[in-house]
């Protein structure tokens, strides 16, 4: 009897050891992604992040948990990028404008009226040109996954209906923290102020700035009509977002989990573009009920285009004339 009990104990111990060893070999380490954005939880950006989270958690069988933070809870675009660089946050999704001070070539997307249509933007962003720019982010400790869409930027203000560049003369316009945006509005005669997105609503509420520029969905869903009475469909810049992950975190993921994260990024990109375009069209119409929305004639829009063209010359060296030419050539290929 004693021999039988001893055999049972030995078998139980060795079975437990084999199971533990098996677990370790299958790489069952768990990971948590903390993802922060600037827009609120009604935005197409946040809805796309929820989809990204669902796909990653499902396909990794829970080995990756994604925690979402919206409305600049973790900081503004620049601060969250710096947190990725320090390894204190895993993901964020800034506009490309705040990236340009880190990687000057990203200023290409701040050139006014660069993309005639959103489809032209998709074609360039998803080409080798866009991928090369994403790859450059690795030099600053960030892995660019894919481009999402912020959209065409339109002017709002609390002073007057704007139909020509002359109408913005002296207007205090908030811009993203990017010198090209400042110079573009100075070229139109405005008095621009760079400011983090999270400070914008209160700055408009207190009259620190008269106006700002963002896509229709952002203008409506961030309640800007509460502090802005006028809008103009300038569409002066097409803003991409970059869905990005800390390079150090990415390098620490097993290859199978890297594939799951990238696949979720691509699926959520396609959803994001479709949803964002639907929102921007839908909310432009809703804004007409609560704001004076000026829809520029072709001639009026041409006046804005010619007013900001000096920006191309001034920043060609910063961005690289070859890159500018390559993008314009790529668009012409379509
Ligand atoms: C949100 C920003 C915002 C951008 C801006 O994080 O700052 O005006 O258009 O969407 O990236």
C-alpha cells in the first residue's frame, strides 16, 4: 500500500511540473496596452479604437488587454507621443501636424490644399510613400502602424461670417502646434496661436481665441457651436491621424501578437475612414441648424488657396522638395 501511495505522489508531482513547463513554452505572457487619444468618446476616432480593442483582445485570447482613454485624459498629442518614447504609455493616435516637430517630413500633410480628395489621401498614405514616413518614426522610438482619418479642416469663429481671406484679418485663430499652420494663417492676415487641443474649448469660451479649424465631426461632437457662431468650409488641409505604438513595447511582443495588433490596426483603419467620412458629412448638415455655415464658391476658395501658397515655398526645404514632388506625382497617377 505504501509503495502505491508513493507512486501516486511521484506521478502527481511530475505531472504538475510537465504542465507548468508546457505553459512557459507556449509564451503565455500577458500584455496591457494603454491607449490615449485627444478626441472624446463620441468621435469616430474613439469608436475605431474600441473596434481595435475588441479585435486585439478576441484574437489574442485575452493575452493582450487594451485600456482606452479619451478627451486628452492622458495628455495632448505631443505629451502622449513623448510618453510612448519614455515607455510610459503604449499607444496613441495624434494628428500628423504635432508629429512634424519630431519628424519634419510629416509636415507634408500640413501643406494647404495638397489632397484634392480623401481618396487621393488614402492612395498616398497607403502607398510606399506613406509607409516610408511611418518607418521614420522608429528613429524616435515609435512604431507607426497605419493612418486613420481626421479629415478636411474647416474654420469656425465667434466674430463674423468668413467668405474671403480678408474676413480673417486680425482674427485670433488657434492652430495645432506646428509652424506651417501658423504661417498659413498669417499669410491670410489672421493672428494665429498654437495650442494643445485639450485647452481649445475653454480658450474659445473665454475669448482667448476667436476661432479654430477642425473637421466637421470634431466641431459638432466637441460642442464647439456652444462657443462659435460661424463656420466656413475652407477645407484648407487634409489631416491624417497616425495610429502608433511604443517601439520598445512592440519589440517586446511575440511575433504572433505583433501580427494580431497589425491586423487589428488595418481592420480598424478601414472602419475608421468609412465612419469618419459619414460623420463629417452628417455633422456638417447638423451644424447648419446651430451655426452660420458659409459654403465657399469656387472663386472664394481659390482666393484662400492663392493666399496660402507661399507656405509651399517656405517649407519645401524643411519637408524636402523630392517628397513634395513624389506626393504630387502619386496623386496625378490616380
Ligand atoms: C486630437 C487632435 C485634433 C486635431 C487638433 O488629439 O489638435 O486640432 O485636429 O483632432 O489631434
